[in-house]
C-alpha cells in the first residue's frame, strides 16, 4: 500500500462528486495522486539542492506547480 490511503482517495471523490465510489476507482486515484506527489517532490528537491538547502520549502513546491 502507498502513502495515500484508499480511504483518503474515497473521501476526496465523494466530497467532489457526492456519489458512491468503487474501491477500484479510489485505489486508482490514490495511486495517481501518489505518483504525482512523488514527481512534484522530486522536482522540488532539485530547487532545494540548487539553493544549497536540505529542506524543501513552500516556494520550491510552488515553483514546480507553476511549470
């Protein structure tokens, strides 16, 4: 199991759509969100390293999201 739980993905879909959610749909969303999050974090770490920091900051994440 990944870092994002199926239950969390289920809640996101239900909150957005107001509909019931199949377990497969929640699982797929959880996997997708985790993959996207990993890519964002990886890119943000490049900005942090370039600035000679060991901490990823909000501005690093914002820079990645602007792309």
